[in-house]
């Protein structure tokens, strides 16, 4: 090729080789979050798994096998029949329903009325009442059980279903705070307009305040119902007769001085857990919405 000859055209460059996609590294904070959720899930589900497996085993399998050993027959429901019949679960459910009805109803009425009076009325001891509410939440209930038992005994309510009902209605300060947060979000102008029409304080509460507290009432009913349903200490302490047993104390019959029938206790525990689990899964949005709305009001 001479110097005067034109240069040969360059060949067009081919397409660039595709780069291998970079792997996105999971941030440390996100990884720790997922790890903590997995640990929390294992902590919650592991005991339930042990109880469920034990409820399907025979007494020999419980004594010879480990906690996570599988049952020989997955359709062994004899323990559930034993727990339901020998534990008088039907009567226990009836006593529990009776206590739940009056306890929750009284808590809703007393808590909403108390919150309405504290928020809407001005009186000298208002700050003192709020301070006493705060102190009541800080004092452990166990430290006052001796005095509480003496008071209940003086009324002649020991070994009756009214003893736990009275205690459940009178010791729920959390419900008062939930109602108080919601009432503070209701405009006071509604009260003033009703007073111009001749309504008194009780009429305002009954026709204006109480109907607007439906989200708070739903939250209190669910939380109070689950707490009362699962409580063991108060029914065991104040109701001694076998015909007054609740679902939490009915399982105690399977424990004797020479051991415990863990397979029957586990089956009874599953029977006790199922209603609360189903109700919580169906109504959990009411709980979360109630707390979130109350916190933002």
C-alpha cells in the first residue's frame, strides 16, 4: 500500500458482551430484621407445635419419646374426647361465657363513662384522678391480692362467678385510656349544640359520645375478651367449686399429686386456643385500627 492510497475502512464494532448482573447485597439492617422475625416466629410456634404433637400421642409415646417426636397415629383424637368430657369443658365454656358477657359489658360502660367525665368535665380533683390512674397501672396486681381477697370475702362473693366479674370490671385502666384517646378526638362543639337543644350530660353521652366510640369499643371488647378468656389466676383463686370452673382452670383437673396427663392437658389446651385464634385472625384489623386511630387522635 502506498502512502497516497486511501486507508481501508474499519470494520464495525460488534455488540458489547453483556455484563453479568450484580447481585444486590441485602443491607445489614434488613437482614437483622428478617433474622429477628424468624427467631420470634420460632419462639412462638415451637411451643404450639410441641403441644399439638403431644395432643395426638398416647401416654406411652409421651413418656418414651421426645417433645418433638412425631405421634404414631395422626388421627388419634382420643385425648380431645377425654379432655372435653372429663374436663367438663362444656360447663367451663358456659361459665367463661357468663363471665365474659358481664365483664366486657361492664368494662365498656364504666370505661367510656369514666373517660367521658374526665375529658368533658372540669373539677378540682381532675389531675389527682389522672395521677391515680397512672399509679394504678404501675402497681403490680399481685401486691394487692391479700387486701383484694379480704374485700371480696367481706361482700360474700368468694366461690361465686360475680367475684371475677367485679374484679375484671374494676381493674381495667387500659380501657379507660383507650376510650379517653377517642373521646379527645370528638369535637366539643357537638356537646354544645346538644346542650342548646336541652340535652343533659347523660343524653349527650348516650346519643352522641357512645355511638361515636364504635372503633374503641371493638378494640376494648377484643382485648378484654382475650385477656379474660385466658386468665387463670383470678378464677382459680376465687372460684373453688368444680361446677364453677372456667376453661383455664378446667385443665388443672388433669394434674394430680402423682403426675400429670400431659396428652390430655395438651388436647385441652388446643381446644382452648382454637376459639381465641380464630377470633383474633378474623378481627385483628379492628385491634390494629383501634390502636392506630387512638394514637393519632
